[in-house]
């Protein structure tokens, strides 16, 4: 058995899957001030009467880290950065506690200016005086040579609880994004650690002492222990859960929209031939542009509980949510109230829903039911407009799936899949506005939690090799090794796959079902004068994102109990 748990802004969705399929499901209100209790309430609902020994693992997805970023409630972090030739690191401060220090490497990882260790220590001492407990250190070309970052971390460590190094998080070159990535990892670490330690401790008390994993924004998962080194990988894991939930029944050909309509937001993504698109550089959230590998998703503030209002004679939905629908005790009208008036939802207080829509109907000069229809149509229009804007952005740039660069004609989705609590109700009206077919994902109200449970463990590594220096480096994997001058691109491929396999197993992958692939591999000659002095080689490899081995998408069952 596997438990999948996805914590959204409105509800936490929990499922229990077994060889028989979906055994239990629960949807509990999210209390962001008591998120721990929210999670436990969901777990209680699906584990009652279940033998704990039968539960193989639990996969969590949470908006906790993302909410901190969006709401600008991150704790203070001390950032110490050393640059290199060209770009000035002072231009890319992600926060106010930011110090640029002397020291530099060139693009091949050779020192061209030594670190000023006294300057680094003085910065760390000052941060400590200001009560800062978490720090990050970044240098420009650390993916080619992390020695400066390692030395900076050693100097800083006595003055803080935890220090994060930029080369740990990605093998890709992009100095500004590496700074933001390191900052976010340090900033979300304390809340990530406190939340997951509390969850794990409570699970043990309940007799659920089972492997705990978290969903990553690339649609894969990693074990809990690994997440301590990469806490920012919890950011935007919610939208990736939606994509993985839709993958279970998505068409294998053509372009398909995925819309997860919740109470607070609608998360959208695209599939091409059943494969999700990948954000080519990394997550962009709030003002931060990162190297955190992620599916290409977009979120807007339109959901079942979004505020409906009239503004200058125009009907609008969202982007804010102030609480529950009026039918369920809220204070402002919402699309949920419109569905209740139209008889498309049961439960709640119909009279309160009608009272909420009455002022809207009066301003529109129509009856209650007509007003309700217009509210739902407006919500659908805003969702589809945002989807079209996302599509324009995607079509204006090279398109990458999670497997490869996609080279084809302009993307024009002809199918739309809807999931989320109000998916069935919204789908009926989306059909009238979308130029194509519309379907509702099975178990739509908890499909994101199902996707969370079924996502396989993923990993990625980037290997650099310089045959003139006779050195191979995979900085994020703490790998640094001498190589012969005759080292080839094929040698680099084999080494990259070996390192990837080891990393995937450390993160909890099933050793019998590892799908490894080379995503990118190239080399170019290094010339000095008129002589070739060596080769510069770069190889990027990954475990293919997808669903775990043994899941039957047609029957909705697990074929093996030891997955």
C-alpha cells in the first residue's frame, strides 16, 4: 500500500492505494496556521483500520515552502558571494543580507584571484550578530571547481546552524540563478526541517514507521533524508502532483492541456504525446529565478472559492480567496455558490448561496440562474485566457519535454483534462468555450494525491570533463576525479550513467526498475595557438520522470505490492 498526500491552499487530499486500486480517499480543510494538524487529520482518515505493516511508503507534497516565498515571509539568510570575470555579483542580491567578497575562478575552474578569508569571516561574524542562523555561499564557476565554495563554507560554518553551497544544487551554468537557488534552499530549510520532522515523529507514534518521500517540482520524488540537502525542491511540488495524476489516463499522442482547478488556484500544464514539458532553466517563483528543475506549469488565482465581484460594471473572479463559499459559511460569493444555485453541487446552504449571488444578479440586471451561469462562464474564460497566454510563451521559445528537445510544428492542444474538487462542474462549461474535447480525470477530486503517490524517484546529474587538465567534475554529486588525456565522450557517458544510478539509489529508487537516459552530450576542442590541447566535455543524464513500475493505468491498480 502507498499513501499519497497533497496539501493545497484550500484542502489536503489524501489517498491510500493498494493492489485493489484506490482503497480510501479523504479531503480535509487546510489550516495553514496548523498545517501539521491538517496532515495528521488526512492520514487518520485513510489509515483507520489499516495494518501499518502493509503500508510501504508515504509520498508528501506541500505548498508550505511556496507559500512562504510568495507571501515574502522567508527568514533572514546570510549570503556570501565571490564572482569572476565579467558579471558583477552585486547586481543579483536576492536579499538585504548579502556580501560580495574577493576571490575568483575562471570558466575552466582555475583560480585567478585568491579568497580573502578574513573578509569572509567578518561577514559571517556580522550575520551571526544580526541573529542570522542560515547562510549560503556561491562562486561563479563552482560547477567546474567547487574548492572556493567549500573553503568559504568551512569558514562560515562555526557562525551558523547550516550553510549551503551553490554547486550542490545544479550542474548547469547560470550565476544569477545559482545565487537565487542557494538563497531559497537556505531560506526554506528551517520550516522544511521542522515540518517534516514533526510529521515523521507523529507517523512513528501512530505505528507508521515507513519510508517517507517528498514530491519534487519535476514530477519525481526523493526520500526524506535527501531532502535536507535540497529543501527548496519542495517548492511547486503541488502543480507537479496534478500533472502526474493526469498522466495515469492521458492520451499518448497530440498536445493536451492539464487543468487542476482547486478552491484557491488553477494550476495548468501541457503534455506532448503524453510527456510533460520541462521548464528549460528552472523554477521562477515570485522575484526569484532558479536552477531548480521543474515541470512547465502556471498558476492563476481562479478556483471554486475565489471571490466574485463587480468592478466598474464588469464581472470578475479572483484572484483572491477570503475563505469558504457562502453556502458553507463564507462571507463573499464564489463560483461554488454559483454551482449550488445551478443545482450542479449538493450540500451547503442554498439560501445563503442565493443571497450571495443576489447583489451580483441585480447589478447585471438578470435572474439568479443567469447570473450564476455568467459567473462560471467568466471563471472559465479567465482560465482559458491564461492557458492561451502560457501557450504563446511556450511557442515563442524552444520547447523541452522531460525527455528531450521537442522539434515539431507549433503546439496547438486539442484535448483538455480537468481535475480538482470542482472539476466535473467546470468541465461542463469549459466544453462550451474550448475548441477541442474535454474530459474529467478519474477520481478528479483526489487525482493530485494519486499522482503524488505514483510518481517514481527521479534524479539528474551533469558531468564536466576537461582532458587538458585531466579532470572530471560533477559538483552537485561531490564527485571530482582525475581522468586520462584520452578520455572520450563515450567514457563521459558511461561515467555519468554510473553516477546517476548511484544517486538514484541513494534517493530511494527501485534498483530493478531504473530508466536512465542521456539528455545532453557534447564536446568541443580547446585550442591554444594553432594546437588542440584537449577536449571540454559536458554530459547531462537523468532518470526518466514518470509513474512507478507496476501501476496499471487501465485498471487503476498496483500489480506489485513491493513497489
